[in-house]
């Protein structure tokens, strides 16, 4: 079984980001059952491999985000659109995801964009302490699929935050960010929430939120 793919170019401001992605959300190719052993169901398998509107919104934000002297982590990166934008800006960016197929797509897309290698570590939010280390800025998009993810993600972020850290998440409104914010506040972060406004005429009708946490 082979998943069908496509090649596309995503315009982020003046940047053209070239991506190899899955053709659509109907693809599935867990031939050796690696994803299944990690608890990734057939229905969730293709989620990593398409470009979501929230990831485009995060990528737009990263065009102007302060990167000077900051070590940056993209959590649940999927197609890592924001990471590729930051890589174009020569940021110190590391990517992570739980899905076993993300790494091969990331490396191929770095090649397509003629970029520097993006460090990547596959890890889950509840895994033992990883080799990721700590970061000044942690970013992510559309991460809160289930209510149980709120606490797991908050604890993972805290584990990989420097004492002074900023977290920027794009949330499309799946109903779990209030629970997540409660966990983040309990861990010592303050929240600034604003409406996500896409640049120019991109992402028509998008109505997500920018959740910016600082500690």
C-alpha cells in the first residue's frame, strides 16, 4: 500500500515554500504497523501530511516574529510550514512531531527549498524526557484535538521551556484551548489572546485565535 502524494507551493508573504505532501486526508500507508504501535489510528494517520489553514496562519506570523538570539521549537510540526519559513530567515529552529513519517517528509522538503538542515526529533508529549532541550520560543498550530491533549501539551511545553519563554499557538476553535490555558496559567504563564487575521486575501473566512503565553 502506497500513499499518494502531491507537490505544491505555499505562498507565505514574499516566500514560496515548496512542499511534498500527502494528496489528501484520505491517504493511508502504515505498511509495517509502525504508527499503529504508537497508537495512531487509521483515521488519524494522514493528519500530519496535509497543510492546514492554522499552519499557514502560524507561518505568516513567523515572517515577522523576533528570532534574534532565540532557540525556537515547532511542536506537532506536521508539514512544518512555519519551520521552513523560519529556516529561510536563518532562525535557530528545531521541529518535532509524534508521527513516524514526518521526518522523511521534512528532510525532502528541506531539499526542495534548498534550505539548511532542520534538526528534528520524534517524540510524544507524554514520552520520557527527550533530547530536545529547552527553548526561548515554542510555536505550534491546531494541536488541541482532544480535551486530554490540553494537560499533556502544557506539561510538554513547560518541560522544554527556558525560565524565560514565549509560546505562540494558533487555535482554530476546537473547544479545548480554555482548558489548555488553565493548565498553562497554573504552570506560571500569562496569556494574551487575539483574533488571527490573515495577511491580505489569504485564508478567506479563517476565524482562529492567536494564543501567546509568556513566562
